[in-house]
C-alpha cells in the first residue's frame, strides 16, 4: 500500500524520504492531517476522528510527548507510551506519520541549544519515528527535513523546521509591578543580532529548499510564526529571525507557502496580508493546531472554554478544546482549492480558510 514519494536533495541539504499511500506513483497529495501537544499518559480518543478524515500523511508539530527529562531511559519510556496508544497505532496503519519536535519532546520546557542531551534525544526521536539508518537526520544536527510529493503541476513540498536544537536563550519579560517598558508576558523580544532560532546551517538549508520547484509549500514550525503580541514562545521572541524568515520568502519568490504551528494548547488561523510592511506578496497563513488531548483556557458556567489572547493577525475566533488540523487540496479544479482547517474531537470543522492556489502565488 505504501509507495515512496520522490524526495529532493540539493548539495548538502538532503531531505527526508517519506512514504505516502498513493494509487500510483504520480497520485497527488490531497489530504494532510497535522497536530501537536499530546500527553502520552492520558487517553487520546481524537485519533478516531483523524483516521476518519483519511489522511494520506499526518504531521506531528512537536510536544508529541512530554518528556521533560535528561534521563534518556525515561524519554524512551514516554515515547513508548505514545507508541502504545491504540489510536496512534491505528493511525500508523492508515498513513505515514512524520514529525518535528518542540520543547517537551526535545527534553525540557522552553529549552533551546543549551539542553545538554540534545544529541541523544535526537537519536531517540529518530528511532521512535523509524528513520532509516541512511536518513540524513542521523548524521546532521537537528531534526529539520523536507520532502516533495506528487507530479509536476501538483507538487506539495513539506518542510519541517527545528526551532529547538540551535535556538538562543529567551529573554525573560518584566514581571507585573516591576519597572520596564513593553511588558507583554513571560518573554520579551531578544534583539541581540547574534541570537538565532534556526542556526546558520539550517538557515542555508531552508533557503535552498525554498528554491525547490513546488506548487504548494507547507512549512511546519513548532511555534507560531505570525502571531506576535503574546509573551509565550513565538518567532517574535527573536524579531530579527521572524523578519528574516519573511524576507527569505520574498527574496526567494517562494510561492504557495502555508505555515503550520502548534505549542499553544489552542487553535487559530493567522494571516499576514500582502499590504503588511513585512508581507510576502500574497496572503501568508499560519494555522495553529494544539492540543490533541490537553485543552487550555478558562471554562464558562455553560462549559465553554475561553481566554483573552491578543493576536491582531487572527482570522475569526480561537478554539480551545482538543483539536487537530487538516489541509484538503482539490486538484481537480482548474484553479486548485486549498482548505485550511481545524477540526474538533468529533472531526467537525471549527475553523476554516478556503483559498485558491493562485492566491498563494504572486
């Protein structure tokens, strides 16, 4: 049932060779599922709805387990709990699962390059997700990867970033009542020009990947790229890195980009318009899906979760209950239609943006 999708390898930047269940080598990728944040020791009933969606590929965006340890035996045991979840096991029989990581499965809350067991954690990550011995991630630092699926004219590129392995220290924000300007929460922007999220090698690799031919590019980031007002972990903790990412999209003239993110234990869709000072020439969407089984927010007397989260780029509402994301691509239309969705535990669509593929190109 599984066939190997075509992968791209440019210079030293080898991509992940992934498998997708297709009916023929040139069948397009039309149904992608994605999600983040799964407590491995709690029930995960949402996988039933994911499987009913019939994804051809499922992307885990990080916090795939809550490891939070420097003991690699403990980390392996926690991955084993995820691997033994009945729904997850059934998902693996339905479609391939690919992944990047966030802080908790990397090894420590809000951690970056300073996490002492990152090399060991990387190999455990690759073992769990069954990366073969010749997978490039076995020999390079970080778990970033890229693949291209489908025939010419219907190519989908999946780029998964590593926002942990190379990341510089976060800058802690002012506490309420303390003097200081610009307090917004736990973290404030680190404006040190030498600080980084991706690191020099991954930045060079990303530039090469954005030049690979594709009609739709799905970029997975464990943390939000577009939202910038809150004080949790986001790309704007390093505003020069966020600006560099957007500038790179403009300068490489990469078309068809959609960003996926997780981490927040909420779901929302954010957008940067072409008219934005940092716009890329077409609408850039960031679809955040989190969490699979650990919802956030306060609860009303009517049993509705809510919170007051600022995001001037948000389209519509936030969703705080358990959720997963979906990208549906109708390649049969003259101008293919892309649906960016967030779905609840029953599989019902709770957030959606519908866009023509041509709208994602200059």
